[in-house]
C-alpha cells in the first residue's frame, strides 16, 4: 500500500511538472510562430504598399495629364484622390505625398498632394530614396514606418511624378502583437490553473490517500482499533468506510482464530494426555507405536496396557477434529478403564463402550479395534467396530494376511453386537494396527497411499526393528504427501512383534 501511495504521489507530481513544462514549451514555439506571422505580415504589407504607391503615382500622373499640365488644377482635383487613399488610414497610412518633377537643376519638385499636413511650394527630391524602406515616420519620428516611393512618367521620358507613402509598422503588426499578448496571457493563465489544480488534487486526492496510508501502517503494526475519520461521500469516503469495515471484520476474525487456537491447544493437550508415555516391556513381545497428527487436532488414540494374563491393545479414531473429538476419545478411554473385568473380553468391551456412548457424541462416532494378546498362549483375541483390518505379517516367509470382525461404528446405534475373533500368532510374526489416516493419505497428485503401498512397505522391512518400522512408515507417509499438502487426518500405527525366543 505504501508503495502504491508513493507511486501515486510521484505520478501526480510528474504529471504536474510535465504539464507546466508543456505550457512553458508552448511559449517559445508560440513566439516563433508569431515572429513568422510578423515577417509574413510585413512581406504582405510590402507587396501591397509597392502596388499602392505605383497606383498612386499613376493616378496623379493621369490627373496631371487630364489637366494639361496645370499644377493648380491638378492640386484641386488631387483632393479626390486623397479621399480614396485616406481609407488606408485604418491600415496604418501616415503620410501621402506627390511631387511634380521639373527640370530644375536644383532638383526641387512642386507639391501636388500632401496629407495629412498640407504643404505647398517646392520640396527637394531625394533621388537615392529606395522604393521601400523601414525608417522613422516623418510626422512622428518615434514611430517606425514602412516607406514606399514610386515614380511615373510618359513613355521613353524621364518621370514627371514622384510619390511617397508611409505606413506605421505598429498598425500593420497590431493584430499579430495582440495575438502575442493573448497567447502569453493564455499560457500564464494555463500555468496558474495547472498549479491550482495541483493544489486541489493534493487536497482532494493525496490527503485522503495519506490518511489511508496512515491507516494501513497502523493496521500493519497490529492496531486493529484504528479507524479513518471522514465525512466525505465520494469514492474516498466509500474506501474509508470499506477500510473501517475490513479492520472491524479482521479484528473479529483474529479473535475467533485466537479462540479457535485456544480450543485446539486444549484439544491437543487432551490428546497428548491420553496417549501412553511408554509402552509395556515383555521378553516375548515388542511393542512400538507412532502417532502423526494433522494440522488441526484429530481424534486418533492408541493405548497398550497390561491385563492379568497379557496385554490389551486399543486403536481408535473419532470422526471430526478439535475439542469435541478429543473429549470423545477421553470418554472412550475412561469407559474402557472403568471396566477392568472386561479388559480381556473384546466383544463385551465394545458392546459396553457402544452402549455408554450412544447419544453422547452428537453427530460424531468412533471406529475402534480392541484386542487382547496372551504372550503365553500366543493367542490374539479382538473385536472391531468399523475400523481398518488388522494385518499379520510373517517375517520368516514374507506372507501377509488381513483380519477383520463384524461390527458397526461406536456411538451411533444402540444394542449392537460385535463379533469376537481369535488368531493364533507364531513367533517371528508381526501384528499391525493402524488408522485410516495412513491409508487415506493423499499425494500432491491426488493419489491415495492405500493398502498396496502399505503392504509393499511392510514386506520391504521384514527384518527391521518394530520401533524403526514405525519411524520409517511415518517418514514414507510424509514423503508421499509432499511438503505442499498436509494430512487430512491423524495417522497412527501400533506394531507388535512376537519374538522367537525369550529375549526381547
């Protein structure tokens, strides 16, 4: 979020700077264009002035000829010509003169036309005056004028008429210079507007974004009670409301997770307390067990305890997870411990356990195998309440058999009868009890561990010690599921090795 806000700030300042640069760049470009327009305007005025001065000279000559060379009459009639050319005053006409050129050796000419100041008599004629020049205006020297001269005469004779027209440069360039001022004003106005927009943007956008940045930092620091105060009804107002709602929901969710964690921790403590701290030791029997819990607390439990004539073996799995499952396993273990007279009678024990738990487990149930093993008679008596089969591996010839007994899950239906079976176990054979968390472990590709892989594992480790077999099996399960997936159920295994002699 902080990076996003920093990017927004940089982007806003960059856009503002680029806009100002563009506005400033327009100024020299505009000035260049205006200078071009000025030159074009001067060029057009020069062409027009030359044409007008030539026309003026010819008009005066024609007037002189029509008056048979009478200068006085020509001066009077020239007033009409002045009226025509005075219309050019709006275009900057300042001076209008026409001289009759005599053969005076002193080079003086008689004034036929003089405007705006009337001049009579003779004036010197400047022969070297060019047809066009930019010079000080004759009637207002502080101004610059475009000065045009022209001469007219009869064919093959020296000119008889010389004229001069002056146009104020300021009048010719007035539209262009007005455009220059308007453009500069527009650019300055645009810069001011851009700066104002930048300030307004900072107030309307960056300030709310800064408030959101502060709120995000507070949230990252764990302050879930921080709220954004705003009365705005725009998008930022809605964003602030969404943030506040998110913070409240996040706080509620974290409190729920903390409560769930406390429950899971309590369930984990219950489960650990129910598991045996050590297993019985006997010279003819070797017991080993391992328990691999899932991420959440599951409902697996196992126990091996001594009875008057041998050992009882219990492996159970409660449906569901968490505290309820842990409490049900605790109830089951308490019920079994409360009837020691049934410890060597698996079928009556499961019947009693089922009757005790029916209606007490909610919508949960147990699958369970309960067995009694007599190391002297080498008999294994067991009953099964919907639990996976018992496996019997002959470590001498590599054969493997599975055994089950009829019986339904515990805690669901009352008055259930559980079949009791007996297996003769010989020295060198291995008894395997397990929960379905092993068989139903999934690989990242979605494949199950299943019986075939388990049987191959057991047959590959016939000569391996029972404790080591338990460790290697759990390692194989973890390797099979990979690091990317977690167990969907607890995995429990109990291994009983019946030795060939009296030594363990």
